[in-house]
C-alpha cells in the first residue's frame, strides 16, 4: 500500500548497515529539533548511490545522494528551520503534496514508468498488501495472461510461469516456494532493488504463488552479510503471519553463496540443502516436480514475484495485455557511472533506458548478455532472444573509439568469467568455455579461428546442461555476429577502438 505524508519529511533510502547509521543520525537531529519533522526508512528508488536522502516540504523535494551521517543531520536541521536544503542537491523537484511515489521523472534519479516499481524509494518497504485473490483464480489469471518469468535464477526464466505452477500443484509432496534473491549477476540490480525497496510486494507475489500450489512455506534465499534485507524480509514475514487471514505461508530466510553459477535455480536448491559441491541438476524433472528436499518447488526471482503481485492486483493495466508476447514491464539496470534500474514497458525500445546517453554498442542482458550496436530492440524477452541478446535485465553501454571500449575485450572478459565460474558438471560448458577463451586470446597473436569459435559457441548454447553454459556462449556468439571486423582487425594487429595494446 502506498503511503504519503504532507508533514516535513526526510526519507533515508538505504539497504546496508552504513545506511542505517545515516537514518539514525537523521532521527537524532529530528528529535533535537523543535519542528515536527518525520524521518522515514525507505529503500532505493532505483539508484545505487545510497544512502539517498530525500527532504520534502510542501510539495518540494531535494535529493542528496551518497550522504554521510553528519550531512544527514545538517539536512534535517535545514528542514527544521523551515527550508528545503537545495544547496548541493543532486536534484530538486516540485510535486503534488500528497505524492505517493518517488517524484523524479527525468534524469539519473528517475526509474522509468514505475509500475512494478511504484512506491520504491518513497514508501515503507515492509508495507504489506496481499491480494485477496484465491490461488486457483490467480493461477487461471496468470495462465490467461501468459505472464513470463523474469531473470537469471528464476526456474521459468523467460517462460510462462503458470505451467510450472500447475505441475507443482499436481505433484506428490508438500510444495514450497523459493525466492531466489541472491542478486548474483554483477550487471543486474533488479532483484536487490525489489527485495530492499518493495519487500512486501515481492512477498505478496510469493504468497499468491504459495496459495496457487498449496504451499505452506516460503524460503527467501539471500546472500551472506545482508542484514538490512534480511530484517525487511523477516518483518514482512511477521506481518504476513498477522494479516493473511487464510493462514498464509510462513516465511524464512536462508543464506546461500551468491555467484552467477550458484544462482542457477537447481544449484540454489543444492546449496539450500547444504551440499558441499554445488552443481546444476539434470532435468527433467524440473524443480517444480522435484525440488528442495524432493518437494515440488517453485523457484522465482523477486522480479517475477513482483510482476505476479501486480498482475493479480491491477489486471486492467493496459500493459498487462494477454495478446502481448511478454505482458507487463521489464526492469533494466543501466550499468555506468549513474548506475540505475529503470522500468520499461516490454514494447519500449532499450534505448529509452539510456535517456540520451551516448552508446556506440552495448552488452544487453547481464553478465552473459549479447553485444549489439542496435539499441532499438524492444525490451520483451521474445524480442531480445530473437535478436540474440540476453534477457536478464541490464544494458551496459559503451562508447567505441578513443578512451572508450573494445568489443573484443568485452567478449573476452565475459568468456573468461564463464571459464572460471562454471560448475564443471558438463563438457560443453566446462571444456567449451576454456577453449573459447584460449581461441579469443589467440586472436591477439594473429590467429582468428572464426569457424572453430562459431562451432564452440553453437555447441555451448545448444548442448550445455543448464542455463549458465547456454547463456555463457552469448557474448562470444554476438561478437562473432556483429563485431567480426573488429576481431579480424585485432588478428591483423590493430584495435579499432585504440584500447588494446597490440
Ligand atoms: S552448463 Fe556449465 S554451469 Fe551448467 S552444469 Fe554444465 S558446466 Fe555446470
């Protein structure tokens, strides 16, 4: 539920203990002032430049990024004296006095269309508003809508969620819902953002999923050393115990290693079961039939669950169109100095996330995204896949040429990650990533084995056991497709971007 205030208000957006010390400093300063200043804890609106302090009086808000405790206390003092602290602000916006959502619509602090993200950075993250929908009705609605999973770490990734829900509901055993909040792709912030800023919305989606399959428990997998996120999850779990009239699921927090590989949904289950060697499991059967401790298990990311909550809460929103290939919106993390996560309708082009920033090429779709010069591809999963790009919700934009980036370096670094982080269980990924990395290095010695590289990328993509190997081939495959002239130039001893020492 969105909340608003017309009192002079300071919102401190944070998701770490360091941010909490800023909140406490603001509260001490407010307590020492004569004016009636409210200080609220919120999550990020989309930016990583936390703690972010939003100081509001009478429909005017000044935003200050990366604030320390002393600066926070000074901002509160200015507000208590009757002013809005605009000096040194990163942004100052005028808005409706009773605004229920983060009010910035342009620039580096904006976050796109703000539908799934509505309220992020402005409302209490732990506010709980569980839809009253019955589980069977929710499953039917999501099936008709064709809502797809969102993101690496979701057992449905880009596929419709309803099929897996039916399998879990009908399978033998006690179903369970696992929220994969490991936030394990270093290029993607969407899951962390949702768990930290709209914890209640994510767990409302998990509650809907639990009802649909008849699960009594929800396990939220978080990385180590995330006390603030864990605290918010537990607070929502406690609130769900009290508010969900039809005996809602119990919510627990489990800590798991957070690497790109260990976030693979079946690898996460291995980790949650306490196994020493973490590998992806063979499928079929998928986790929806044989998952955590052999129980039917839904594994979804916070991005998927927030989309579920929205789909059953506001089914008449125009972007939730059952005729669309990918109904709803997608979160896209724009990787760069003003790193932020924006929300795009799935028919909007990726370039909208850049808001005018320069880019001559980009890596789209996370750690194992695809390299492209075409940023007009729509943000929907089918469109991104059709263009050979990744769907894991990120875009790292590069400027080629002097002082910029080289696509051969980008592809090589990501192939090296595949080589270093794969679990070693299957040959196409284990051996393929090593050979692909070696052959890319050979390019710098004048040898460009293009046919062999293409064959390796194809084999990894088609025959790897899990999504890691299939996705890990993408930077190489797209470099060969769109940047072959750059590869040939390197083999001839020349880096067109002027980056590589040849
Ligand atoms: S594709 Fe890679 S990560 Fe997945 S099982 Fe095979 S070796 Fe492991």
